[in-house]
C-alpha cells in the first residue's frame, strides 16, 4: 500500500484514510497510547514524506501515493490530541463527531 521506502509505516496503514470524517472517527476510537504510537512512528519521517510527495503537484498526485498523503493528513488530525489534550477528544469541548465535514471542499487561493 505504501511506497517501498516507507515500509516500516505499513503497520499504521489503517490511518491511510481519505476523508476527514474517517480520520475523526478513527481518532475517537483509539486510545491515547495508540495515537501516540502512530505519531511517534510517522512524525520522524515527515520530512521524507513531504519531500517524496512534493515531487509533483497535489492535483497530479498518482493514486499510488495517495495513501501516504492520507496518512500525513491523519497525523495532522491526531496531533492536537497527542500534543495538547493528552486524550483522543477535545477537553471540555463538543464531540466533533456531531459536525459533518464538507468532504468535497477544496481551499484554493483566489486568483
């Protein structure tokens, strides 16, 4: 599923989730220990992952590279939980599963 040079991350392939909704559901289904294990494995490889994905424009990304990109998005999804909340959910916050993400929204700069 992942490019050969990222084989050691294959154990975390369950985080190759294409939508914000899937990533959010997965975050809430995990323990903080599971989130930390994922972050500890992927975070040191972020520079290499970004360099690998930056080989072509985002809108020209080959399908074979998308799981790695989705894994990086999952890291961004869980980072606040690991770094700030120290639990999967927002402290004293609304349950984020109550809010439906607009999955087809694309942020682009105005030209």
